[in-house]
């Protein structure tokens, strides 16, 4: 069979494929699904074997996160938060603690609360909050994701906070290379809050391990400054390929190819008035079109 | 064209299901669990729509059902790989 005949057999309705492109046959669709699964296994394996090649390429700077956060506050008529180096050190220590203990949560498995990092670094607060993000490829993606989540947005736009500290750490988190952003908010004890038109913050008698953006009002006990060594923010500029982007490219290629073949099939079948048993091509186009739209809008990163 | 006009209510229903799925994915982009649930619900609705549509047209065959299932599983595989990877 010549190359042309093979291509016609694969992509166009023809006698050889029972008037339906071979790639649209159910057996081929199952094979493509298996191919997508295998590509994921290969990407996962490669990212472990070659962590410096396949990983999350990140150039997130704490300053950029603070700038974007303040941009959101200013747009909503709130005062900009000032950067506090103690809060930044505490946030950095929280991120390092997550990597060392291998957890992705507000509260550590041993019960360590986010607020203990504030206290350990001698930050006495009346208001404190924490937002977490991981595996975002840019600061703007992380801040946008927080702003799309009501509970995280509440933290960013809370009038109770006066200061902010950002920690960005990179390392292996539970088996995968990750970039974690820890965003700490605070208002120091003794400071008056500039404007609290509506008290949105929850008053909690004690910290509770809720898996959402935490926000708590609590006065600190006597400050105890821990001599914790804060590691430097890592650099991952050498990472060449993002697993998420590779997955997205594979998904776009598969969906795009199928949509193109389905569209051609729709036209040819109508023109030739071919009658055949099978699903509605227009329905398949609509479904895969929705998948394509979702693939296009999906971005890497998780928040809690 | 006449046939499509007759099927219009069916296709409007399908477009509504898919649009709702897309909106769910967009609005709850911060909740991976919800996104997976939306993907499963949309894919299941798609297969059910296919079965109902062909049943009403009296041309429902097992091969047709398998075809809708294959397209739905392929779509789910693509979405899962991205949601989990992200």
C-alpha cells in the first residue's frame, strides 16, 4: 500500500475503511487513549530520571508576587501591604518545612500550624493568614489562581492585613520536583488596622486544620525567636522541559488532529451522501471541541 | 439541512451540556477534585446523550454506543492527564 493510500485509509472516508477514516474507528480511539496514558507514564518516568531536564521551570520572585498582590489590593481600593522580612523568613521556613516533611497542606502531619512559624520568628500578630501555591510557571499565574478562589481572594483582599512575606522554595515534594510559594499575611500586635469597614475575618478560638486558605485572628504568646537557618531560594532556570507543557502539547496535537479529521469526514459524508452506522460526527466535534477549549485554558499549578 | 433542523433540540441539549461542563471547569479552576468530577459528569452525559439520541432515531447499535464511549474515554484521558499533571 502506497503512502497516499495509507494516508487516505487513515484520515478520509474510503472503501478501504468502510467509508470512515480508520483513525475514527472505535478501535483506533481506544488506541489513542492508551497512547495518551503511555505518554504520561513516559513523562513521569523521564522527569524522575532526568529531573534537571523535565521539571517545573520557574522564575518566580517573591517581589513579583508581592507586586501583583498589591496590584490586586489597589484595584479593590485597599492599601498596599508592606513587605516584612520577618514574615518572608517565616514563609521561607514554612516552605522548607513542607519539603523536608513531604507535605502539601496548611498544617504539618505532626500538627505544626502555619502560625507557629510566625511565632518562632518573633512576629507577634493580631491578624495572620496564609495562601499556598505550587508548580505555577509564573507569579501572575499563581496570583490569578488565588484570585479565582473565593477563600484565597478573601485573604488577598482582607483589610485586616498590613504586611506580607513571601517564601519561594524548590525541591522534591513527595516524589516530584515542585516550586512552592508561601504567602504570609499579617498585622502586628499593637498596630491599628487602617480601615475595617466589614469584619470578614473569622474569629477562631483555636487553629483548626481546614484544607482551605487559612485566616485567623489570634494574639500571639510571648515571642520566641528561633535561630532557624533559612535556605536560599533555589534556581531552576536550567530546567528545559515542563511536564505540564509537554502533556498540553500532546493533548492539543491529539485533539486537533481528531477535530480536523472529523470536520473533513463531516463534509465528505454529506457531499457523497454516505449512509453508515455510527455516532453523529457533529456530536463528536462538539465534544472534542469542548475538550480542546478546556485544554487551551488549563494552566499548571495548585493552590490550597 | 431538514434533518439537522429536526435534530436541533437534541443538539441544543448537547451544546448546553458541553457548555455547562466548560463553565464548570473554568469557574472551579482552583479545585482539581471538582474539575475531575465535572469531567466525569460531562463525559457520562455525552454518552447518555448519544444513546438517547440514537434510541429516539431507532438506529442505536452496540457499535454506536462503543463509539461514544471511546470518544468520551479519550476526552477524559486527556483531561485527567492535564488536571493531574497540573
